[in-house]
């Protein structure tokens, strides 16, 4: 519960971290898509 206290709350620290990384990945892919006009 101390590793990633900001994400997931409670005992879902690792799950929250993975979820945040996944969301960031989606945002980055979308940004690249719009940036290159695909």
C-alpha cells in the first residue's frame, strides 16, 4: 500500500500503476496518430 499510494488507493497499488501505464500508452499512441495525420 506504500509503493504507489497516489494510484488505485487501498491495496490496489500495483493494479493502479499498470492501469495508469496502459492509459498513458493509449494517450501516446493517439497523440502520434493525430500528429502524423494517420
